[in-house]
């Protein structure tokens, strides 16, 4: 198991990684004032799937936090989202190579956000061959 504890002034957060046979568990925990973000590089030709819902990446996607655990499938990655995780696509970075700093959708990221309300939350990540 690998981990790191992070101090933000008076606030503390923790990230732990556990490598299992065929999966990776990323566990986050921290003070209630903090949020944790898991950022995914998209494969633009592959849709996002959550349960029976499918979302093509040609359109923005915002999914609020769910009360229950749910699975996200994107291309070959399958990620168990713990309860309380929200999803946003695209989250666009600042591009220092463009005069106005704008980024195109191809430069966007899929961002999973969870509050760190003192509870541990584990994302299980599986990659299929």
C-alpha cells in the first residue's frame, strides 16, 4: 500500500493506493472542508456508461452525486464510484499556448469529485485487456 498525507493550512487530507490482482483501489479521506478529485484522460470515441445510461463525449455531461455506489465504464476502464461522487465532462484546462488561454474539448478531462467529509471513500479501478 502506498499513501500520502497532505496538509492544507489547518486542513488534512490523505490518499492511499492499494494494488490488487486486476485492480487498483484509490482511497481518499480528509477534513470536511476539502474535496478530492480523480481526473481521467478521455478516449473521445468511447462513451461514458453508468449503469444503463450512455453518454457520448461529443456533449457535456454533468452527473450529480448519487446516494449509492455505481460503476462508470469508459473505454477499457471500469471504475466503482462510491456514493457521493459527482462527474463533470469536459473540464477544460488553461492553455498557455493560446492567446486567450482557452482549451478545446479534446484537451478536456473527465473529473470525479467527492467531498472529504471525514469518511473514507474508495474508487476501485479495473482495466480490461
